[in-house]
C-alpha cells in the first residue's frame, strides 16, 4: 500500500495557536502597532481605513461580546455576507471568539442561492453590509425570517457593537477540535455544498501558508479575492496576518483602482487570478503606474515584465493542489522551489497530510506512476458536509475521495490530470480537459481555454477546444492544434477548435468558472450551424 506522507506535524516550526480567536490574539499581541488592513471604503465616500493589529483585535472582541449579549449560543452558525472590508475580518474572528461557527457566504450569489445557503447552514444571525455595488443585501434577505440582521453602513451595526459594551463575563473557551467554519464550495450546476471545518483547519493553513509564501512583517499583499473562498480566506488574509504583514484590500476588482492601490500602498506581493492579471496588463495605466515596490513576482508573469519591477529572483509563486474540503492547499511547491518543478507537478503533501491514489472502481491503492483517483486525509480535512455524516464522506480508512485524477511521480510529487468525472472518452481513450487547459496556458495568444466533449457517432465523443484570444492576438484552429501536438498525445488534440469573443463563453457570477452546461449548448448550436452534427 503506497501512502504519500507530508512531514510530521508535531514539532513543525512556525505553528502557533490553533483556534481562530487565539490566533488573532497571538498575532495581535506580537504585531500590535503594525498596520494590518488598508481599505478605501465606498460606504464612507472612499475614505481610507487603516486598522492596526491591535485595532483589529479590539473590533473582533467587540463583535464577540455583542454576539454573546444577543444570546447567540456556542456552536450557533453566524453568516457573514460582506465584501473584503475590515469589518468582515473582525466579524470572522469575532464569531470564533464567541464560540460561534463563522459562515462566510458569497456576495456573488443571487438571492435564491443566498437563501439556500442561509437555510442550509441554519444561520440565525446575519452580519452584512447595506450595499455592495448594486446589491442591497437587506432586500435579498428580507423574507428569510432570520432572527437578527446587522449591517455595516447603518445604525444597526453601531447598536450591535454597543450591545456588548460593559460585559464583564469572559468569552467562551474554544478548542482546536470545535466547529469553527463553514465554507460553501462553488458549484456551477447544483446547490453549493456546505463544508464544515474545525478551528484547526484554517489556523493551521494560516501558519503554514505564511511560510509557503515566505511572508513577513514587511509584506504588503494586495488582493480582491473574497474571504468566502479558501484562497481569499487562508492564502491571502490568514497567512498575511500570521506573518505580521498588511492586507491592502479591494472589495470588488477594478483594474485601474487596483493599480492605483498597489502604487499608493507600496504593495510587495500581488495575489490575482489569471484573468485579473490580464486585465491589469491591458489597462491603459499599466505601463505608467509605479509598481517598483513589487518584489514577490515570478518568472514570466505580467508583473515580472512590468518596466518598473525588479522581482526577487529567489521567490517563485507557490503552486499547489487543494479543495474547499481541505481548507485550501493539501500539496504544494513552496516559494523557494525551482520554477521548473511547478511546471511538472503540484508538489508534495503539507505537514501531517496523507495522500493515496486509488482505482476509482475497486478502491485498490495504486503504486507510484499509476493514474487513478486522488484521496486525502489530514489535519485540515473537513469534518463532513452539512447534511451528511462522516461515514458518508470518507472511506473506511478516513480518506476523502476527491473525484480528481492524478498519480504520484518518481520524485514523490503529485501530478494532477483533471476531474475524473469530466474525462472525455474518445475512440476508447480518456482525455483530461484539465491537462489540455493547463497546456494552453502557455499558448501566447490564448486568454481563456475550456475543453469539452461533444457526442460523436463514431468516436463516442470528440474533444472540442473553446478559445478566447487576448486583445489584438490572432490564431487559427490549426495554430492551436499544432501547439498541442508537440505537447500531448495525438488522440488528445482537439478535433474542433471554436473561437469566442471576450465575454462570450458563459461564466459564473465573478468570471471564475465556466458554466459548462451553457457552453455545451452554445457549442452544439455552433456545430449544428456548421453542419458538423
């Protein structure tokens, strides 16, 4: 039986408190006067808020005492519907200090999905804000019969915080094994799943990821990634605080404002999704913006190509594999690894983690080199899904079956080959969409690539590449196919390549995932019009 192990967790350096409340108290004491959060607040006419670690701790305690004053019991679920703003961070840690379970929910969710999540997690209290762009959250939740709703931006928030003033009793005692966090996975075809974590899962990620990214007291990290995603919660916010750095917050991504923020706040590390980086580079202010403070940039990224940037050549953007169910990274390449390694694999397990590759049909554990389903077990693995028991979520050995395909290579690293359930069966062979999409990231004219399978009477399915080109770029179907022929087996090269205008490929609410069912219908229509069906 082959099980890939991370280093032992016991004695691993740099691990501090493992409850969210104690984590904040620890970093708050260590970095009390350091700037923790910077935010230009639209609810205050764009006024810049600057919170130190000490102020963040104080505000989190105010939230905690207010929840206790409102008789929110230990273990109760408190939903947080806010964008990236200092009060959202205080709310998250304040819930933990009060012994409640924090439930950050998506500000992208339309009202029906929002209603589902709030009902699914059985939230009684909602901490929100009056507005975010065109959204008015009070209107969205007006019919949901929540016990209490408190919103930043009106008097309810001030009354809420004031309600806990003068409370003398100590806040509840919390342990790392207590329920602390519910994260909703972002689905595109069905209801999102509620993933229940104990306090140990996010806090361990905070401490370890601070080391993975090599963050420190001088780090000034910019991102607009939201805290209801594990990347925003752990990889951005939590690990920056663990190092004593500062999060330069942006509530909604707008490239011009992001560039101005990075220059004004002397940001050292930008943390952006690929489509955001492309939007920054395409902005008219890109070349003229002073980004000379950026040092944690990597390789051939747009940031490293900027005329004012001289990056730290000893730092590479960490690459890893993880899920909402593992509270972010499970395996990773750290920032000091040679750039060649992340091009080959997703890295090795983090401290305390175990990974197996199994035959998806029989459950048999496979040897290194054999491709199968990735299964995982470790200290940041979820407790279970809401509405399901642990027995329903894990196998007899306690491993979670991810639905992802991959193998362990000769170096003991994990190679991810795609979603097992998304495999395209063409001519009797399996093709991983994820593998082709990763390869096409290196194709210069391609801005977005999505690989899907379409029915074919002869081959069962054919591989179709759906491509959006970068502004001003040109490419033909033959160019795309030729690029892939030198990189993948011949049977994996798409039979058809379809080009789409920017924004034409249907995406989820914040351009983070493709809506495959809608894309399939669009492709079917295109193929029918061309006579290929």
